[in-house]
């Protein structure tokens, strides 16, 4: 998303696709102990059923959509760091290969939405040369990196040649160069110096990243490559926490995610859910995949807030923003007209010594609600895999009190505040609904600490 008459920067800690085609992952098959794809690129490309056009995603398709929506992209001042890592067509193909392998052996999906994201980060760690700088200024090295990487996988895709992949790479290089020549896109050589220069000019800098709770490499099962944390912001910009004015923690209500999370929170698929997705535009994101809806979860909220604001010098800088509050009423019928929040869950654990026991996570035994209490029982790393097998009956819910929906929503928001802030002081928070985009409402409230 870009904004007119503002400087919009895509920085080096992002991965960027220029003009990629989605592929039909079902055409990558497991045969006689081997993963194989006996399809050409043309056959693999996923198509819109209505127009039979290839489904294209990422930068250039997004810019074209904005233009059709009467956004002046030349007034968006889009700047891209030349150290940004490029997602290429081979990344998309290998992403599909990875997912098929994982599904076959009952491993959880990586969560890359088959868009090449995880493979683009993997290519960087393998020291291949796939940055925007490589593409623009060292194209031969870029193409040789594709050739080198593809040698290990060519037998899996026998109908897709290296020459074909290079042809697509040259085509997309030409496309982005046209946008650069037209000054729609400007390339930044040293993003840290540029951001510090903006700060010295007293420009307001808004850092945005990711869309879900449980973000960052410290967490293993809602994992994504993005990291919108304060710690990451300071590391990448060389600015200190004292130079940060506000941290806006955006909570989408009802919560949703573009990739798989444990079933214990997931609202089951239904025609009613599809109607909700359509009404609130929950089907289409840049990856082309629909969102799923999830129950509110206090342990998740506390963990998410901690990951994003750790290292903060002043808790007063935290400003929760509760978005899509307008969707709560319509979402209630998906959960039997109950406005509920998950306060904990139970799962069974067994180890190599064959000890089996039941572990309760996030249940507030002393009924005191605060971030430390919630985080103390939150599972780390190796324990988290068990949560994928939690059933609905293993959830611990609390129902919102109130004579009407407005009172229940108010209580829901206060519980969210209690999972974020350490003290029982009056806090400002913002209510934001979607349609108007300008209907922010500032409220104040003290977090609720005790149940009942």
C-alpha cells in the first residue's frame, strides 16, 4: 500500500516480487517416492476462471491496480533499496516443491503462500546474488545465480529449462527499468543514511510490517519472515528507541491471517464465513489467498505485543488501534452469537522417555490478568508444535458481559488493553473502522485486571 504525496520506501529487509505468476501447486506431484512436475510453465501458471488470464501478483500488478483505482502512482514517491531481495520465478516453483514435500510427510506448511517468499530468504542465506542491485547493475551474475541454483532441481521440472527462466528474468528486468526511467520508482543506495536524513529533517516516519500476531523468528509456529518489531526498526535504521514517538499496535477485529495457524483458534469454513469474507474483503491480499478468521486470544495478544515493543523506553508510547470493529456484529453469527475470548488452552505432551502429561497454557489460575501472567505460560519453540493438535474442547473461553453488543465490545477492548499494558492506568486507544478510513475515534479506559 502506498500513499499519495508521501515518500514510500521498500527497504532491504523486505523481499520483493516484480511481476510474478501464481502457479497451480496441485500440478507438482509425488510419484513413486519422487516429487515431479511434468508441466510446462504455461500449464503451471494459475489462471482466473472467468477471464483465463494468468494470476499476476507483486509490485507491477499492484501499481497497475492503483492506477486503475485513480491513484496517481507518480505522486507516491516510491523508493526501493537496491539491497532488497528479489523473489523470482524459480523461487515460486521451489516454494511449491517445498510445500508438496512437507505435506506428503505430514509436516506443517512453511506459510509462504506459494509466492516464493521463504525461498527468496533461503537464497540469501545460501549466498546467491538476487538483490535488486544485482539485477540492475550485475545482471550476468544474477542470471548465473539462477543457473547455479536450478541445476539441483532441473530433474524435478523437466519441461522447464534454464533458458526459459532467464528469459522471464530479462523480461521483468526490462519492466522495472521502465518504471525507473519514468521516475515512478527511485532506487536508494544507502537506506540507513536516507532514513536518518529524513529524521534530521523532522519528517514523520511510519514503519509498517506484517499483518498477524506471533511475528518474528523467535516464534516457530506462526512464523513469517517479516519482523515489524521496534527492535528490528532500530537495528535497520540506526535510530534509537528514544527517537521513536509512538508505537501503533493494530489489532484486527475479528482477527484474521493469510496463512495456516493451529486449528484450536480457527473458525470452521462455512457458507456464512464465505459471505463474511466477501463483505469485508477478506478474500484478496497481495498473495491472492483468502484470509481465515480466528477467535480472539489473550495469550496471543500478549505475546504479539511483547515481540513488537520489547526494548521500549516508555510504555506511554504504546497506542493500541482496534481496526474493523464494524465487523464484530456480523462475525458473531459465525460463533453462535457469542462474543468470546480465548484465555488459555490445554494440550497433551509426550517426550522421548514416554512421559505423558497434560499441560495447560495461558490459563490464568489466579484470575489476575496482565502481560506477565499471560506470557509466563506461553509455549516456546519446541513446545508449540503440539498446539496444532488442540481441539475445540481444549480451549478455555471467557464470554463478554453486557446488556448490548456495544458494552460487550467495550469489555473486549479493555481485555486487549490488559494483555498489553503492565499497569492499571488510564490508557488512550483508537477505534478504527474500515469503510471511511478517516473515522478514527479516540477513547480512554483502564485495563480490566480481574475476571468476574
